[in-house]
């Protein structure tokens, strides 16, 4: 009497696993100056992906079951890897002050960075494998701690009352997360499918400034360009055939639209994506944290004392 939604799993589901690798080298230059250079990496296999099997069937030219409106499939084809170079320089100064600088150069790749993430090209999982949503290409940290000794010598109790101060701070800077331009379409693959976006082709010509001010000032303005983003659609009998503007274009996807009422399927599949996931860099990130702490020593009493 009704139409069903089915969740499905492979009949054989291998266990997901990860391998981790690390290598660290440390150099002592003397004079309380220590440098380190390291590598950290990981590879993961048989990670879970989610996609709608009706879309895969439609892409293969198979007829859909009119009683099953959706087959939510959880596959195990996904993988990920991460590689990072880590460098640091640490120096212990006089007067109880120490500082350290760290730099990381890294790249993280996966098929999807969160649960229930749907790539718009389910018929080919390779199109989803690109930079992770949380990938940070370059990051740097600078932090220091100062613990002054105000009273020295025999004035131990005075130091416990007036001293014990600690001042620390950390500066974080990184190059920002990636983002993906998408173009909204109608239902792809079959009528009523959840897939309705495509990744366009990049035509080039845009600026390369990914600073915060460039994103605050709007498209093109931060790069010294005042661009009119009027969309140019070519339509034939109200059927979209292409889309383009100054920076992006989408090829003819009319054959990939779902045909008629369910279970009508498309006559073809969308062209391969023009840009990869997270292929563009978002704004950078800067943050400063400061901490002031005070430690209090306890007096030497029979019950309440430090020792």
C-alpha cells in the first residue's frame, strides 16, 4: 500500500583499521636551545560511506523498484590518509622565561569528513577523495611562559605570599580550511533523489588572496576586482543545458535529471566534476590566548602544610 525506504549494508563488512607512523629527530645546540624535526602520518581503510543506491542503479541504467523509494546504502570503500611535517624550536631563557615556536606543514585526504555526508557523484567514489574538511595546510604556534621569582634567599615565606606568579601566552596562526563551490540543480539520477548539486569547472582569472579582509569585502572586491556576477543560463524548452559566469561553468546536465515521476530515471549521468572537494582555500585563522596564574604556598602548620 505504501512505498518503502530501506537501509542496506554489504553482506561482508571488513573491519576498519588505521596505521600510524611517526619519526622524530631532536637537536641540542647547547645554551638551552633545542630544535626538533618530525613526521607524523596515518592511513585508514574500509571507512564507512553513505550514498543512495537508487542513484547508483540509475547511473548504471537499471530500472528502479517502484515500491522502494530509497535504498540508503552504507558501504566500506572509503579511505583516508594524513601526512604532516612538524618542526619546533625551544629556548630556555634566563629569569625563568621559556619560549617555543612550532610549525606544521600537513595534508589530510579522505572520501568524506563527517557522518551522513553525501557526495553528488555516488556512481564513482573516486570523485569524492580529496582534501578533508578539517585539512590545515600550514599552521604555526608561538608560546612562552614566565615564572618570576620576586624574593630570593631567606625570605621564603614572603615569596610564598607575594610570588608564585605565572604569565603565559600562545599565538595560533593557520592557513584556513578548504571550501567547495557548488551549483544547485534539480533532482539528479531519478525523480525525488537527494542529489541536487554539482561541482562546476573553474575558468581561472580570480585572485589568490585568501586573507580575512578579502572574504569580508565580498567576491572579487578584496582582489581589486569589481565583478558583476550576473548568471548566464542557456535554456531550451525550460530545460537547463549549461551555466556559466566569469569564473565557473557547468556542462550540460539535462540528461542527468530524473525523468518523469518516480521511478523515472535519468538518461545519463553528470559529467565528472570540474573542481575537487575543498580545492579552494578559505580565510586564514589567528588567535591569541593569555593566562595569568597565582600560586599560594601553605604555611608550616601541624596539619595544614605543604609537606
